[in-house]
C-alpha cells in the first residue's frame, strides 16, 4: 500500500467500530492485549479526546490507522500539553508509513493549534524520528516512570516543560 494513497482525516462517529478493531488488532499483535481499544472508548465517552487531533488514516475507503490525543496537565494545571495515546495501524498495513503519516499530521496540526508539548509512553527507538526525547532527564516526570520510553516533544517552538505530567481521567480506570 503506497502511503501516497492514504488520506488522513478526523475520526467520525461512523468510524468507531473500525477503530476498535484496528486498535485491538494492533495492540494484540504487538503486546498481547486489547486494553488500548477500551481506553479509546473511555476517552471518547468522557469527551477527553481532542477531536481535531484524533485522526484516522484511510485507504480506498477503509480505515487502516488511528491516532488519539488527550490533554494532560503539568503540576496540576492546564499547560497546553497533549498525551499521544494510542497510535495504531492495522497489522496488514504496518511498516508502510501509515503510523508516521498519522503522527506527523497530528503533530503539525497540534503545533498550528497552539499546543506547546506532547508526551507519550512508547518505543524509545521509534519516536525520536518525530522529535521526541526522553522526558525524565530534562525534569519532566509522569505517572508512568522515568525510563527511556517516557518521552516529550515541544511544539511550535515552545520551550521544554519541567514538572509532573498527569493524563486525563480515562487513563486511571
């Protein structure tokens, strides 16, 4: 599947079943769990997703990828920060650039919309290509540890934040 045939757009209510299937299949294949699909449903149900940054990748009318963002706080206050979680690509569309397309499109939109930073918990060998760096060494902590997979990226020329990041309520059920 050539990445040039992929369309990226905001998710719509008619996409939810396909998104559940893709997120479940991707995380089952990678990590042996489908809990990320339940997380997306909780985020959506609590209106904690950022709609303009919650995107799907579509190929010939079929959804092949999904990325979600929710707002995070810094030291208990709003700080124009985002949590990227999760990003998923259908197993049969992986390694074709779909995930990169989604991540780059969403981060560009986020910067344009005035968000200052994004954090994630992910593969430390994958996310640096998008500008993410380990967060703990710069003084940015979170509830998910201080290992190399806890990462941050500034957006729109903002300075690197320090303090304690907390994800929204859907992450704690």
